[in-house]
């Protein structure tokens, strides 16, 4: 059995640092892209530290200050709209293809003109720095799209389509891109700069289908946080130095906000210290499917209604699915460019997108497939 230690000892062992080189990710000159490779075996860390779960069930509390997500963390959440520096939007739409209805990405210049971005089929747009779009294409890898041209940054070593990738398998930092590499025995997380040059750093987990949550500062140093699942239980792992790590039981959709971790567990939204020692729940039992933070409020949805929670713990219904044109359900909510967006849907392929204010009023109907 793994040894459980006190939060004080854990804090001392979490004084971590990992080296990361700097590069200008807007450069126009690229080296030959390296290939995303996998590792045959996952190395077990030297020091394993598992934080004990709370001995009592979490209590609901008045939230108080929710904290403010960093811009980097916010932009690495799943997005329904990507905002470019020229003010244009990129969002998901649908069209009738040879094999039926298929998803495509639309570039909207916000001046009345829209056009389809001709990305490879089933591409997943991941991130924008305002000038370039970065997307994943199975069989090609991580690509940059800029001024109508596409460049492969990191080649894909997979067989070209056996497994769909998720947004949470990538993390875009200031100077490098982190990505997961599935292996026969688990997951390896690697990184490359924006020219595609792979670094030597690797983080190994003995679990498959791991996701990257982000980075958090511990004792003045950045620590990589990732998530994984064992049966129906969700965990996060905080990597320290020299192979040491801490495992903390958490939930789905983990989100680092300051020194706290928010996540969905048992159909309610919970919050915990990154030490794993003080879990509380923010919402009552429900069917939460997504959440985000905007201004000084927490917003979440159960796929039928969007709710807002203020710092006093007061919860208010602010928008139903029927309030979004062409929608029977709510896909989710997100923030981008200091704005709050809600995505709706109808059937398997119809998408709708709207911007709302903090009170749930639709301020602009951006897109609807219907």
C-alpha cells in the first residue's frame, strides 16, 4: 500500500521545478518537424506520495472568492469559439458531406463574411495565439494554420485514425506544446517548442487515457498536473522533481484556479486544495455537465439550464436551452476574450452559438445550423 503522509510533509516534497526552454512561437522559420513517438515502457517514479482522502464527507460551504483562472489555463479549456487578433471568430458548424452530416470549422470575420476552413476531416482545433490556429489531425499530427496555409509542427506516429483525440490531451504553454503519447503500459507526456523541436523532458504515468490539467505554482516553482481514471474514480497527479509525485482523488473536468482545484464529482461541483486536504462541494446534487468562471461568478450547466452562483452562494437560473436559437440542449459554456459564450445543440450535428452577459441575456446570436 502506498504511504500516506501529512499535508506538511507533502508541501515540503512538492517544492518542484522542471526546466523549460524559451522560443518565439510566432517565428516564420521552422525546422523539420519531429515525430510524436511513444515509449515502450513507463518508468515508475522513485518517490510515490499518495494523499489520504478526507475522513468525512465534504460539506457545502458559501463559496466566497472563487479565484481567477490564469489566461493560459482558461485558453486550454475546451472552447466553443476561438477569437483571433483581428476580431474574427472560428467556431464549429456542420454541413452535408459524402458520408452524411459532418463537422467543419467556420471563419467569421464579424463583418458579414463567413467561410469554411478546409482542414482535414475530423480535425480538432485546439488553440489560438491570436495569429495562428493550432489543430490536431489524425495521421498528420499537431498542425499550425495561418493565413490560409497549414504546416505540420509535430508529426503523428499513430496509424492514422484508430483513436480519436480529446482537447484535454494537449496543453499550450507560452513557449512549448505538451501532448500525451499513449503506450502499451500507460501514458507518456512530452513537449516541443512551437517550431516542433522536441524537448528531452518526459512525464510517465502507468495509466492509459491520461489528460493534462495544466500547471500550478508550488513553492515558487511550476508543477505539471495531469488526470487519470481508475475504474469510476478520477485522480490528479502533481509531478515533483526527480520522479516524485502526489496523487489526489478528484473528479471530472478538473480546473486549476489559483491554489484551488474545481471538478465535477457525483454530479455536483466540488473544490479542493491542491494538497487534497479540504474537499467541499459548491453545488447541490444535480447533473452538472460543464462550468466556467466569468467576472466574479461561477457559471455551470446541467445541459438544460445555465446557472450563476455569486460569492454569497446564491444560485440563479439565468438561461434555458430554449433561449438559444435552434437548440434543444446546452453543449456547454466557456469564456474567451473576456466574453461569455454558450453552445447549444439539436440532434446529433446541429450547433448553435451565442454570447450572453453575466445575467444570461443573449447579447448576440453568433451562429445556428438550423
